[in-house]
């Protein structure tokens, strides 16, 4: 009787594995839904159970497939940032003039931030606290971006074509506007008569923002578009 009771109380692991195996989502959709969850709820509030609910799988799915929630988070970030640095390197290689290089990189950053609002929200949230996740973002995205743009800005500053300011001030000037592109709800409250900002042309918004920022960094920013 004890054995029978134990068997009755044991979860049907075979059924769980079958549910996980037959999940009707490809890898990119799994990672996209994970990105949406982490962006909306934050890492700590995104439980395995909530992830399973959004994916329509058992609560063991993430552990079985990725090993842990933190490993899944890293897979999500890798997915979201795939190709970003390569595109930036290509832009830098295409232009030799420092002012042009700065403009194109800033426009690319703002367009990416405007289009990939979930990734932008995730980065904005993680940037407010010290963690292994912030170290990962810094290593994978923030430092490569900074290393690619800092020599250009320094060269412009040395010849008086850009403000000579500390790195943290430059960071606030360049990255702050990009992170603000994720703040659609507050922007809609600032101008309630306008169409919801999420429904507007995101590239136009990004380019207009880039124009404002570049006007502060360069005397006469080039008038071009990606």
C-alpha cells in the first residue's frame, strides 16, 4: 500500500518530457518569448513557472533544455544581440572620416534601441544594479560598443570637433537617449494628443533623436541616413 501510494503521488515524468519534446515552438520563438518575459518582469520576478506558462511547457523545460534560468537568460541575450557588433564593425569599416563614423554608429544604436524595445528594456533594467548579468552584458555588448566608438570621439575631441568630456559624461550623453527609447508609456503621457509612440515610425524617431544628440557633439553633423 505504501508503494502504491508513492506511485500515485509521483509526477508523471514521462508525460512532462513528452510535453517538452513536443513543444510547438522553434528555438528563436522560445528565446523571443524569454526575452519578452525578462524585459517585462525583470530577471528575479521571471520564475521558471512563469516561463513555462508562456511557453506552454512543463516547469522543468528550461532546466532540461538550458540547464538553469541564468543559462537561459544568457541564451536569450545572445539571441537578441546576434549580429549587432558585426553590423557596427561593418559601418566603421565603411567610413574613414571620424565625424561620419560617429554619426553612423549613433544612428545604428538608436535605431536598434527603437526597434528592439524588449532588449532595450532588459539592458536598461540590468544596468541599474551590479550583477553577473550586467558583467555579461558589458562583456558582450557595452564594452565592444564603447571600444568601437571611443577612439573616434577622442580623435574628434583632440582637434576640437567634439567636446572633451569624461567618459561617464559621454556615456550619459550617448546611451541615455537610447535607453529612453524604451519608455513608451511615459512618453505617451507627455504628449497624449499624439499617436502612441509605439505605433509611430520608429526609425524616424531614432533618427530625430540622433540629430539632436549629434548636434550637441558635433558642430555640423552630417545629414545622412542609414
